C-alpha cells in the first residue's frame, strides 16, 4: 500500500509545502505525497539534497517553499524546495533559534518562526531572506503549556492550533506580535488515539497520520472542525481531468464532494493528472459534444470517439473525465465511453454531484430503482418518487440534498470494478 504515510520507524518529521505532504527520514531521504482535496496520492521520493539527517536536528518546519531544519544548538538550515527536488542545504545568518531545552514546538506563520516553550511562553523570529531576526517574546496569551496533554501544535493561516491528548483542539489567533486568548474549536475531535503519530496542515485541512500509515483529515472552517475523512483509503480510483471548458462549479469542488461520497465507501479518488484544452489551438467542436440520446453504454458518436482519443497520461486502469461546455442533447453529463478507455463527459452546468454520479456509472453503477412509481405509460421514467439522498438517483443530481450515499450493493460494485485498485 504505497499511499500509506509515514509508517516507517525511521520517518522523523512530517510537514507540508503547498499541497504536498513531506516526510523526512533519519537517513535524510525525503518522500512526498500530493494531496488533492480529500485524497492523498502514492508516495514519491524527492530528488536532490538529503535533509534533516543529523541526529542533532531537532525541529523541521516550512516557510513558503523552504524546508527549515533547526539543530539542538539553535543553528538554522534551509533547503529551497522546487517541485520534487530538494535544493542544497544553506545555513541561515543571524540569530539562533529554539535551542533551549524548554522549547517544545516550532511552527511558522507567514515569515515568522514561532517557538512555544514548556511554560507557555511564545517567542518569535522574523525571517528575512536567509537571515533569522533576533528573538522577541509575544505579548498576550500563553499557549500550549499543559505539558504532555498538549500533544501537537500546527498553524493554519494566522491561527496557532493546539491539539490535546483527548482530542480537544484549541486555537489562538496571532496578530502581529500578540497571541490572542485561547478558544476551543467546535466540531470533530482530532488526534486522540495513542497511535496517532504526526499532525500537520495542508491548506485548511488538518491531517493526522498514524503509526500504521493510515491518515485522516478534517477541514477547518473558521473555528469549526469538519467531519473526519480517511485521507488514504486502501483502494482508490485514479482520475484524469481533461478540461475543454471550465465548469461553473470548480472541478476541485466536484472532486472533493466525489471524494467524500466514494471515501465513505472506502475508495479514494486520486487526481492523477489535469490537462488544459481550453486554449484556442484545440478541436473546439468537441466542447459542444454530440452524444447518443440517453447515453446508452457503449454507443458513441464520432465526436465522443474523438474526445476519448485524447488519452495523454491515462493509464490502463485509470478513469478520465472530460469537462465539456455542453452536450447535444443537453445533459449534465454522459457516461458512455469506448471499451478501452473508461470515462465520462461532464458539462459546464453540471451539479456539484455530476462528476461523482457519472464516474459512478463508469464504475458499473446504475440508476436506483423506485423513483418511477405509478408513472403513466407515456412517460415511464416520470420521477414521481425521487430519492434525493442517493448519488445514483436517475432524477437529476441537481436535486440532491446533503451528501448523498452509496448503499452496500453499490459499494460492492465499486469495489469489484477493474478501475478500483489497491492504492
Ligand atoms: Zn445517471
């Protein structure tokens, strides 16, 4: 299972830059997992320099695209990270940082290095280029002074976030050189299992990794922690997005909603690639895609065949979503595809659930039964009794309320699809 995160005993620090989670090891080898929405991709190894392999290296954090390593004596080293390459190490000029035995956590907010101590005092250093500014003490509240009860400290935006042993999460808004009073986040509790090993943030998502390498996440929205999702399910679908027209609802939003529905079924959705065909030098006719009415399986127009022939990056067991402007006749999406490439078209006016629904069809799911009770013979699919709690409603995903579900028989179908692979 190559999407397990930081499960080796030699894994030492886990941090993030952009949407990439970074694991440093005792040997100095560095590994990454790209995170798109609510699913982590398989690991890759960074090229370039080794990092944080000295036993005296005590803290690792990130600032912008820099990996920052602080030693027991307070020396601060940096590596610029560019794509999947770790740049050579350099030593910061200026002040030492976090060399006191009582220093417990080092995090960053903007260009500030923030050191919390055992007694809750918080110190900062402004970092300018490759120079560490002199230490200053924050005014205001103390933070993370409850000894072992405070287990992890991370940041999101300008907020310092403290996770406790029982899973309660507290925050302090940091404003300039002042630490705001503590507040407790509402919503999910985080990182309360003894086997939880690392906590980090990627964007507004808080991520908890465990000793076995399974990882969980929850989105933080202001002072609330959302529902916990499994970040790296054992099974996953690799999805490629080919964008002919950007849909009204951002692809990222549709993807994340799809990850939520499929994730609840134990199946991750990895965005394996995204290709932009919105430029002028492409076959514009395909943006308005002719389809066979009602999109019967295996029946394709010449345009659909042409569309699916664009298969850069798409591996044998992968799935592709083509985002087009319209279909003719007009639909939210159409799941007909050639036998040798699994995929669907999704239109500009698609609902937030269309991507998940159409890929559901591609994976073998059919519309649910029971939505067409007592329909007249003239209109056998009249949607007299729609079930808007199900992803595979045949009465338009526009009408879905809340997060729709997949039932066990549907989950079994997804699990047995050739497109669902061990992660
Ligand atoms: Zn459908």
